[in-house]
C-alpha cells in the first residue's frame, strides 16, 4: 500500500499529539500552569544554560517554563523572594550574602528560596584586546573594565576583588553581549567576567579579533581567598578558547538551581529528575553542564534544599546534613 505525503504528515502529527498528551498526563493539578525561570544577560552562560534546562524539563514533564532574561543571581533571588519568579539560578557566594543579609543584601535576609540541583563552577577570568597591552589584573589600574550587569555575580564580586587587590579601575556595567561590543569598539579596555566556560561572548570575541586571556596571579588568589573565604580554587583549561594557550588558575563560586520554597515538592522532584538524568541533552545546551552531576550536591554548604530536591537526593542514597534539609 502506498502512503501519501499527507498521510505521513497526519501520522507524524498524531505521534506528536500522543507524545504531548503523555507529557501533559504527567502534570500534577497542584503545579502552576506557567512558571518563570530567571537566567541572566544575553552573551553569558546562564542565559543559554537556562534555556536548555527549561526546554528539556518542559519536554520531559509537560510544564510550561519560560526562561526570562534578568541581571543575574542577585536579581533572581530578589524576584523569587517577591514571587515574581518561581525558579532561578544563583552562584553560592551571592546566595550566602542573601541568606545572611550581608554584603550586597545590605542587612535584608532573603529566606524564600531553596536549593535544587548543582549546575557548574563559575570561574572569574579576563579578556582584553591584544593591542591594548593589558596582560595582568594590575594593568587595569586607571583603565575601564566592563564587568557585566550590576545585579549579578560579576557585578557584585569584581568591585570587591579590585578593592581587595588595591586596583583602581573604572567600572562599567551592562549585558555581557554589550561588554564584548564595547571592548571591540574601544569604549572599555578589558572585559572581566564570571560564568561557566566557555563564555559565549568571549568565544565570539576571539573569532572577530586578536585577544589576550589572563587571570589572577597566585599572590592575588591568596589575597582574594583571605578577603572572601567563599571563593574556591578553579582552573580554566588550556584550549577552552582558541587563543588561550595555557591553563589559567583562578577563583570561582559554584552555581545551583533555586526555587521558591512554596513550589510543590512533586514539581521540584520532577525537575530534578529531568535535569540530572538527561546529562547529554544538557551538555548539548551548554558544555558547562558537564558538571551538572548529582554528586556535586556537596558544593552547597549552607542553603537548605527544597523538599522536592531532598526527596530526589534521598532516593539516590544521599544522606544530606540536617541543616540542608529545609522546609
């Protein structure tokens, strides 16, 4: 029997309908019909990673999660606190300040967010045009440094880092994609940033012009870790970018997914399962997802996990410390 193109299309549509119906059948009536996920600016890793995991989860469990551009971790926490977002992503240093009401939180304690799954390490690193002559962090003194959005990890930490190191550089803020364009146009002299590697804006920069990647010296790393103990050691491997010819030792902070504490536990459990059990799909969205592994739960030392996340870890045989089992 010959099958027409129209019949094939009809069969395909029926298959897609069935797949969609199956996904929708998994929806619990207690789950919100639509959810907003806070990411960060275009050109950074959060934006791409967030789109990848929202798309994956929507496909696997039938939710309607939309990835929203924000200024980054600080703003994600603030918007979750106000219930303007249900889901988000944050670096743990920023989250520590929010939980304790220290640093950027300026005395206000944010307590409506909970940890979900581990994402990846965020190393701090730098790029400048080769013709600028900038080769080290101390060379930024008296120059203009574009550090990304103000209410993000980079916007929070780089000013503190420069102060700790006694480097008087002129700070400029804006989306990562804007910082890359400003560097090419000569409106800033360097583009310090922090995100899972490779950073899309860095990769695009090096395809357009000659750049120099650089990092902190060993002495600067020691100074920074004394001033900010939440910073851990990190390495950006040689070849992460085509023009990066050696390993770069630096400091970093780990990233976690976060959720409002009142989201249904069954929903957060389903999100955990979809993300952590579909690693190859996540890596296709962004290479940083290689570190999105259940065993990295221990990179969170203070923020209570959402009950749905606790259920997932328990099923995996992980006995969480009592202070991380949050309601």
